C-alpha cells in the first residue's frame, strides 16, 4: 500500500517536472523566435541642410535611425561619397 | 567623417553622424552617404547633407597675380581683398620673397572690409620670377593670406 502511494507521488512529480520543462521550452522558443525576427530600418529624415557657414566652421549632423522590426538591426557600413 | 551605431535592438533608435570638413568645400555642396544594413527589405538607404560654405576672406580675381610687360613701361596688377565677416579686419603686415623685383601698395576701399593690393614690377633688367606675397590679418579665422606673383619682364624693343 505504502509502495503504491510512493509510486503515485513519483509519477505525479515526474508529470509536474515534465510540464514545467514543456513550459520553459515554450517560453525559450518564443523568445528565440523573436530574436530571429526581421529587422526593419527606418530613417524619417534623409536630407539635412546646414545653415550657411564660414570656411573652417564645424559642420556635423546626426541622423536618427530606427529599428521598427522584431530582429536586431546590424548597420554593416556607412559609405560617404 | 562618419560615426554610427552598428547594432540597433528591435524597437530601438541609433544614430549616424556625418561631418563635413568646411576647409575642403567652397560654395554650395551636397554630400551623400550610403547606409548598408541587414534589413532584407531595404539593404541600402542614402542620406544627404547640403549646405553652403563662404570663404572668410575673398581674393578677387584670385590668389594669383601676373606681371607681364616691357622695361620702361608700367607693369602692375591688383587683387581686391574682401572680408566677409561682420567684424572688421585689419591687415597688419605685408611681406614678400621677391627681393627687388616688386613693390606693393595697400589701399583701403572700405576700411575693415575691403582693400586693394596693387603690386608693381620694378625690375631694372629683363627678368622672369615667381614668388609669394603674404598678408597678415587680425581676423582669427584667417590670420594669413598668400598671393602668388609671377613676373615676365622683357627688354625694350631694339635694345
């Protein structure tokens, strides 16, 4: 009788552990799927006009780049011409 | 010069900075930069910066003077110097490396803003020379101006 009870507890615990593993696996897989999603580059303003400047003045402008996608965006290269 | 964030997380914001050396451009300009990313739907995007760079001081017709003529006749040329800043500019010193070939005269047209530099040949014999004339100013942005001078002086006909 005692052995039967012990076996039943072991089975119940094993089922709980299995369910926990399935749950954790599901969470990890959805997280992984998100990371592997597609990046989407967006630049709202692509043209900038500096105010009139004198020779020797610093001319610098920063463009904002957004990633509207679900994956990490990698900027491979920015090539001036 | 270009600086940029290489990795931008989903939903995140990064930046791309473009710098233009205003010493290497004159007048109106447009610079383009191509951005290459791993976005399969749009692998490259072009961004542009535009502007206009004005010289601190203008030399008209340019930074080069040619003295050409015959001994005994007046051989001279001039360059107009215009200060484009609001603050006045003084020319504090003028010197050259052409020994006894030339003399110069600086005339204020609009003191602080416009001057005329006249260079006259005073060679006593036929000569060919090339040299520099320097002007020192009190304008911090343009403390020194250089004018190249070339001279070709012939003997009088029949001599």
